[in-house]
């Protein structure tokens, strides 16, 4: 009886190319090792007292977050070394290595109980990969780093080289799959340029997710002028203020390296727009909208931040727009633009789509023009948006400049994409943790179970079992919305009967399968079934 219903379900699932499996944690010895590399602000940072060796987590933390950031992470850039050095000279900033590097990039504030999803980084991906058979310390590793530094900072690249060697040895001499997120893609690309021999020796595949290969123009412009927030909602009340974060990032080469690449041919140039009051030759006042292209923005940043200072330990320290860091970042952009993929390494690119993403920024309005550029920090930016993930434009994320095996767009948000089941499905295939030889991410659809109900009862000597199961198919194929609105669901019937030598062994099952029209890339499928057998 229940067997008949299971046959129906299997038939529908086969049609959907889906198998419902019980998840179980196991170790697959045949998997190649994976190294996860996060983006900006995606690593736990600790401040270690240089005298007694005591340490405390200073990023990320919710309680006393703003105070610790100001006292332990505020920094100055040293152009002679290319290093951003903490103002607090009594402590050193380190990245914890617990759990083979995974601790630092998993859950960024492990102490947080309520709302901890806001500090998840690679957490969901790590859990998923453990279920696929990866094992921490054998085939799964993490690489956290001090994200204040340049993506080509010598110490960071040295540590990455050491990490690749240790992962290679720990996995028994297997080449590595690197998975990067966001700015982690720029870090790995710099490493690939400057240490191509090491990269080719240890790396098998590189998968970049949501990488700002050509910059994040709107995101960075407003960061320079207004600051940045990493959490939304009620957690903001306990976290770092946008201006405290601004005062940190204005001395961080990594942020300058996220400015739009000067040699990239954008479909539409990102611009900085400012409503300003001007005097004509006759002395009459008028309001005009001025537009500045990326190479013209520098003068605006310089004037807007010319009197910017921080008060630290009783001293007022000037923090203008840093032209020395800009020179450093320009060299980084040149390096990235000339990157070549080693012949033995395969590259894959997953970029996010379907969200309005800042591209150009506008300050002031016709009714409230900007009269003093140094007051720009008090104006709310208005964004001119393009398609992307909310942070990185799709145009930038796709333009990796490399010979990619595949580039796949997935609807999603910049950090949320790391928890996306569609992305998990693609990664599972590329990492060869997927036994399905027919799956093709380039012609992809994902089927998610959304409901399952099953009931049984006896009625007049019969055993009656009913089942309801639902799925949602997500694909890139988009039907015309007008056509979809006029189409009706497709309804099919399935019936199975089981004969026997006597009346007591007979059973019958019937089912109705309803396939609803696709809407916004999603298609709902419902299965309702009932089986009846003689109660022996």
C-alpha cells in the first residue's frame, strides 16, 4: 500500500530529475581539498597584547563593537611598506587559525545568540560541504586574513602560499579547489599574478563567487563619503557606526582597490553627481547638476575629506583622502588587468543578479543643493542602480578577464548567495561531490522540496493512506509575464494497481499532479495521492 505511493513519488521525482535523500554526515575520501577565502570584513580579527600575549576578538563583535574598532583597528597607511598599521602600537592584529582556518570565516561572532544569521559568513556552506563528505583538516580549510591590507600585501600573500602548501600536504598531495567570495577573488587573482608557479603547483580549480573584478563603484563612492554598515535591522544599534567604519576604511588599501578600474569599458560610466549652487557671470545664483566620471571623482574626495580627522588617545590625527594609497591601488589595478590563468588551472565564475545595485551616486537635490563639499557626509546618497547583487554590479563580476570554464549567473544578494541552494548545487557538481553525470550548471534548474505530508487510517476494513508533496523549480528561463498570466495549470493523473491471488492482497493508488505556470523564474508543482488496500 505505502509502496504504491512511494512508486508514484519516485516516478514524479524522476521526471523532475530529483531524488529525496536522507542527509547524513560521512567522509568521502575521494574528494579533492577545498580552501575557502572570504571577502572584505569576512574574517575574525583578534588584538594580541604585545607584552602579555592576551588576545581579544575585535572583529566581529556586537557588544562594545564600536569602541573596540576605534581603539584597536583604526590605522594609518605606511607607504614605505604598503602596510596599514594600527594606531595602538601595544597590540598586534592576528587571524585565529582554529579549525584549520575555518573558525575565522564561519560565524564571525560566535558569542551571538539572537540574530546570529547576520554574522554568518561561510557557515551554511561549511555545513553543506560537510554533508557532502568533506572533512575539516583533511579536505576542507579556510583562509582568513587582515582585510585592512592591500590585496597584494606581501605578508598576506606569503601566508596564502604557506596555507596552500599545508593544505596540499594535509590532503595527501591532492591539488586544491579554491572558492573565493567577493574581494577574496581579488586577493587570489593578485596571488596568481605574483606567484603563478606556486598557484599552478597547488591549485586545481578556482571558483570565484560575487567577485568585484572591475570594482564596486557606487558602494565605494558612498563609503568614502558616508561610511559603511555591515549589518541591518536592530543589530545596527549595537554594532559599529558608519562613520567609525569610514575612519577605518579611509586608510585601508583594500577599499581603494575596489574603486572602478580605470581601463575598463563600462556599458555606462559610473558617475558621481552633485546638485550645487553656482553663480553665473552676472552674479545670479542657479542650481545645476554636476557629473564627475571616475577619474574626476578624486578632486571631490580630496576636497570633501580635506579636514577629516580622528581623535585618538588625546591626539587629533588628520585622515584626508589618501593619495599614497590611491597610487598603490592604481598599481594593483594594473596588475589585475594583466592577469593570466596558468594553463593547468581551471577557473569558474558565479555572479549574482536580479538586485538593484549602486552604480552611480547623487548628492543633494534641486531643492537642497550642496553648498560645501565638506558637508557631503551629512547628505544621504541617492543611487542610480544597475543589475547586480546589491553591492557588486553584474557587469563587474562577470568581467574576470580570464579564460573561464563557465560563468553562471544566480539570482541573489551579495553575501546571501553563500547560503543559496542553487549555488550549492553548482558547487557540488564542480567539486565532483555530485554523482549526477547529467547535471549541467550552464543549463541549470534547481528543484526544492517545499512541503510533505502523509496520513494513514483504517476505514471499513480498508487501509487508506494519503500523501501530499510539493516542489518549486527555479530556473533562469523566464516566461513572458503576460503569457504566464493567461496560462492555466497543467493537471495529469497517475494510477497504479496491484493484483493478487486473493482479495486481501489487492491495492490501488491514484494521484493528481498539478504543474503551475512559471512566474518570475519559479514553477510550483503539487502531487496529491491516495492509496487503498484491504486491511489484512
